[in-house]
């Protein structure tokens, strides 16, 4: 009975997270505030020293892959925004970088095959870990503006938005594998 209770609780929690997450895609990204990293603000003081790539500006929107000048698998615009969003939390930044790297792989992957499934499961696992670390227990009253802004940046061109939405829909069946914690990605970020 206890195991069934945990299963039901976990299922409801994943459904609630999925609902909150799906609502983040229903927003008008043009109405979000300008990303922190593009406001001309000085580099925030971070908990550990960081070296950020330069802002790629409009050149970073010319291709689906964008610009990754330091070849770490994370687009430069997203890498910068993550530091501005969470200057005092290196663990959240590491999880977000891992998630963005996996998300980039998801966006650039074509077809419906085993590799795609593994990428989607990993992406959703990182996303659950990020939500767990950044927001704690699921709370619909929390301010998810930074979260939505980052999703808006991921999809900041028509080509990226279309590809992300197309692949995200393909990946929805795999979300049930994601856990509302960081257990499944410990040591991967």
C-alpha cells in the first residue's frame, strides 16, 4: 500500500510539473523582460570565478546551432544568461549548462530513434533536477519568469522554435521516465 501511495504521489507530482512546464511554452516570449545578460549590466559577482564568452548578439541567431565559441556544447547566449540568472548557485548553473547542452543536442537531432529517446530522457531528467534545485517543491505561486526567459532564449528564432517544438512533442512520451529530483543525473553535471 505504501509503494502504491508513493507511485500515485510521484505520478501526480510529475503531472503537475508537466502542466506547469507546458504552461511555460504557452506564453508570449516577446512580452518577457529583456534577458539579464543583454541589459548591459556588469558581470555579476559569482560564488566561484567564471569566464564568460562574449555576447554573440544577432550573429548568434544566424544558424540553428548558434555560436559556442568555447566549444563546451552550450550556446554562448545561454551560457551568459545562466550566470546572470544564478550568480550565487554553481550547482544550479552546472545543471542548467548540462541541460542546455542536452537540449541543444535534442534540437539538432533529427528522426525518431533510440539516440533521440535517450537524449529526451536525459533532457527531462536535467530539467526536473533544475526545477528541484531552483524552486524546491512544486509551487505554482513561485515566480518562473527567469525560467520562461531562458526557454524563450532557447527558441529565439523561428527555426529554433519550430525545431524545439517538433522535437519536444516527440519527446513527451518519455517524460514519465523523469524523476522530480536530481537522483538520476548525479555525477552528470
